[in-house]
C-alpha cells in the first residue's frame, strides 16, 4: 500500500506540473505589401501555436484613443509598418483571441516579447532614435469574466533603429482556463519624449507555462488510488 501512495503522489505532482512554452509567435516574414489591405495585415499562419487553438492569421490596427482604423506605410516587407505617429501623441492597438485547446487545462502567461523598428513619416527607417520612446501595454478580457486587467512595459527609450526588443511582464494575470476565451490587446503610446516616430512591429512572442489536461487513464488511476485509500481508512 505504501508503494501505491508513493506512486499516486508522483502521479499527482506530474499531473499538476506546468511546462514553459511559446504560446503564440510570428515573425511576419511572409507579410508584404499585398498582405496589407486597409488596416489589416494577413499572414499564412502563426509560426508557433501551443496550448491554444490557432487564432485568426491576421492583425488589424486601430487608434487606441479614437477607434479609427489605421493604414500601413507599405514600405517594410516582413514588418507591420503601421502609419501612426506615436511621437506626436498617436497610438495604435491590435488584438488576438486565445482559446485553450483540448489538451490544455490552464496557461500561466509570463511575458509578451516584441521586436520593433522605428520609422519616419515616409515609412523609412529612422536614422536617429534620440528623444524617442514608447510604452507598451497588454490588456486581457475574458469572454465571461470581462476585464482581467492590464500590464505595461517600462518607458522604453529606443537605442537602436532596427530590432529594438520590448518585453511586457504578464505574471500578474490569473491563469487562463477552459471556461472562456480571452482577447489579448496590445497597444503602444508615447512615453516621456515627444519627437515624432512610427512604430513598426517586426515580431511577436507570447510566452507562458502550460498545464496539460490529464489523460483519461491517469484520471482512472487516480480514482482507483482514491478508492484504495478509502478502503484502508474504513479498515483502520
């Protein structure tokens, strides 16, 4: 019986364990001018999808303050070169939906990592990043529970023209479960600096810890173990 208890303990620990993973990612390498129509950029499929059903393979951009649809410069292939002057008080936002797949019990989000470029008003790469910065915010809304809160990056003072990394810490959010879907909205606004610049999204990576759904055989074994424990208690 002691062996059974130890086996069940190991089993319970393994069932409840979470694995670090890339939940969703894309480098937008297949996005050219033809894939940018109106305010929406379309790509073949997400590069990485884990723990969730694949969201729509497109991202649409809006002014976060006015809800106006935003267009693209259409000068940077492999980037989502949104035509909105962040440095002059503009904003943009885009969103995607997370729906946990059948193999996933819950997801504990950790970070949303981005790579961005700075463009000028003509859609060309900025030659000077001095005096330019931005704040990136992630908001999550559950289809049942509503607004789950938001998290923002520090005020990011840009130091490079191409390939600026940005990370938003998502560890404050509650675990995502299977009872609803979740809309993740990413937005950017100007920080403390005021020089004009346009933010082009080069890639996006959503990270988290995935807890898998127990296999039916595992659940059955746990049930048998529970019965064995009940019987032992009755005998004692």
